[in-house]
C-alpha cells in the first residue's frame, strides 16, 4: 500500500479520480449514464476522474450515483477514544469519607444544641 501522505494535492486528486473511475467501471456504468444519474455534466465527471479539480458537491453526487456513500466514513472517520488515553486522563473516583475528627465534631454538635 502506498503512502499517500507523501503525495502532492494534484497527485491525490488523480488517485481519487482513478478510484472513482475504477468504482464506476466495476459497477458496469459508462460516463454518460453515471453523469446523468449524478446530475452533473459528462465533462465534470471526466474532470473528476482525471483529477483535474472538481467540487465536493460533484464528488458527492457521483458517490451517491454509484451507491458508495458509505465511503465517506473512511474519508473522515469519527474519532475514537483510546483506552490508554482514558487511563492517563481520568481519575478514579474513590469513596469520600469523613475524618474521625469531623465525625466526632458532627456527633457532638447536635447534642450541644439540645433537642430542636
């Protein structure tokens, strides 16, 4: 698997376009049909597949037309919480107890006041 973090934005657009093209071909759809189904022009689809810039809306329309919106969770996954991070940043709450001195003082005060 290639390291995409080393690629330029232009190269990343080309990779994304090629992946969309392969997805369209795997679903046995031509560009005209896919563009019509997506509600975009054929030229916009060709530009997207060639990595020559496109709008996010066009990309989403094509993904929807190809029934591949589930891929969006892969693009920007929800952050997960690491169990190790939880251990480092959370304090375990312990039962709070009164000291013996506080307990004695609390017991003495009602007796000193008398019955109310």
